[in-house]
C-alpha cells in the first residue's frame, strides 16, 4: 500500500461534495458556500495591486512581515487579548495545522464542542490524536458538566469557535468563563478560532477566550471579515513557547505567506466593514423570519450560517430532496455526530435567499 496509515480515517470533505454538485447545475439556489458574497473591498484590492506593481512579490519572513505583525499586535491589544507572540499564517486553517503539529502526540485527546468546523476533527486525526466531542445541543451552549465528563488524563487542549460555524451561535461570556476555569485547573491550552469575530449582530462585539485566559492560542484572519478567502491570510497569537515552535514548523511546511496580501492586510485592519456586517444582519433576519414558523431553529447571533433542525430528523435525506429542487446546502452530519440539522449559509443575494426559503418551506 503506497498511501500512509495516517490517511486511513480521512475522507473527502462533505462540504466540497456539495460545492462540486452545485457547480454542475444550471442556476442553482446555492446556500452552501462558506464565504462572503461581497468581493474584497476596492481600496484593499488596489493596495494589493499596488504592491505587486512595486515588485513586492518575493518570499517574506517566515513569521510574516514586521509591519503586519505589529498591526495585528495593536489590533489584538485593543481587544484585550492575552499573548506573547504573533505570527502570520496561510489562513486560519494553516495556523490550526501548525498548532496541531506542535501540540498533538499520538493518543492525545482534543475536546471539540459539537457542532464544529469539520477541519478540527480531521487535523486531530492526521496527528494521531483522538477527537472527543462535547455536546452543545439543543441551544448550542457550553455546559460545565458536559466538559468535565469529557476531560481525561489524556486531554491536551480544547477548541472553541465563536461565532460558530455551522450554528451561528456566539457563546456568552459566562460559558467561556466556565471553560477557562476548568482549563486553568487542569493546565490545559485552549485554541480559540475567532475567524468570524467581525460578524456579530446583536452586540457591539463578542467575548473571546483570549481575553480571559493566558494559555490561549487566538486564531484570526482576513478571509471572512474582508472577503480575502482566496488570498489565504491568517494569524495566530499566544504563548511564546508554542509560537516559536509553530514558526519553526512553518519554515518546513508553508515556508512563507502571500507577500502582497500581507501588505493589503495592514490596510485592512484600519478598514471599517461595519456596513457589510449590517448587511449580513439584515440577511440573518430574512432567513430566520422565513424559516422560524416551519422549522425548529435558533436565531444566529454571528457568522453567516443558520442551523435548523429538520422535521423527521434526517438532515442528509432532506439535503437530497433539496438538491432535486435545485437548492444546495450542507447536511449537519458534516459538522456533527448528529444528522438532525442542516447548515444554510445566508452569504447570498436577497433574491437567492427568498428562493431558498420558498423551497425549504415547500419541502420541509
């Protein structure tokens, strides 16, 4: 067998399968895509183009260009995040991979609240770790008794993602404080994926783990808030002893990060995306109001997803019915050990949303 043993539990992404199906259809009603439906703001595109023209197209320092690292440092300090060191990564996913390489030994257990972003599980499996899922149904809250029940002597760290993909939930501060207290008692690291931190609808901002706990790796990036998905740019901040190892690992994996995108990101951190976020809040209201009578659904407080429970409890079968009606979204089983829900992205035009709502209510 030519393929490595580490891939025996790895399967192709269920999200990508839906994307591929949608691409083959004519004029699909596509509510599956996990990226903003607006383009990179024009001033940021122009900034990137200008640096390309200036010849800023070569390798950059492994940990990122100094001016971007300094800007990220100021950005995080304004938010009250605890950290010693900052590095630039190939998106949040690249940062998560480096953290997994740096921290996970075979057999280590990693606690992941369920539902969860699919990549967490598979990066743990790639390292020979054991994903341990902490149930947050039905209201997508972090419960102390559930966490304590899942912790063992082999627990290495906890992953927190708020605002959450796929649920749109924003964990309240009291939930995070419980997690931090337990992590501190057991000297555990917490990985805090804050990629959707710009997308908060019903409060000025959301609390995050990095404000509460010094042994946090805070992950952020530019793909969602500034629509730079294809430019693959993120960052990690946290304890120096971990970050130094991740920087060394980056030398032997990604080598360095997109040059001109880093220059544009310096400008992005001063670029106000408030109008975009208000637009998504309006879309959130459209999809929630359109589904709440027919479906059991929590109102999303952040990100750009809604995660309704499916009548009859078979999310995968419901997705198949939707595809027959030219509507695309993702079964909840891609993001969960349950098959009772589906993930719908409202990062779409109003016209697409209204078409999707009509089909959902008709087939629900």
